[in-house]
């Protein structure tokens, strides 16, 4: 998992992105289409057309990192907006990367009440 501190902002790029893009073209997309400054240390998450692959672009004080994850089954839950960026919390990003619906996570176990 990416070591995300509490002060880092996480942005989902709405819509789909050409997954053949690398660091430079994704960084340009962040600045031109999302209107964000790429070198501020935020994480930017992109999804391909099929929905089973995401790329995360991150610039920190040491350099630029590009992470990717492909699901063996299913697809990543993505917002329905066609353009722009949507902010996420680190816990919502963890859910997204596990294929869990980060918009409405459901409790799968409820402790029994003692009393």
C-alpha cells in the first residue's frame, strides 16, 4: 500500500483514461484537465475504460511514482461524473483498491450486544 499521510489529498479523475499513458502524460492531464498542481504531493487516481485497471500518480519530495493495480475479477467502483476530480479519504482509497464500494461501505459483521 502507498504510505499516505493524513495531510495528503487524494483525487479521482472522473471518467476514463487511456491506460497507455505514462507519468508525463498523466501529469499533464492533472494540470490541464483537472486544474490541479501536480507537484503539490497529492495522489491522482485514474481508471481505464474496462474498469479493471487503475493507475495512481504521486509526486513527493523525492520524485514521481506511478502505481497500477488490475483486478482479477470485477471492476473498480467509479463516480458517474464524466469530468473533473473527486476527493477521497485514505480509507476510501483503501476500499477502492480492494474492489469495495467506497461510496457506501457495508458492515459485514455486527458484534452481538451484551447486556
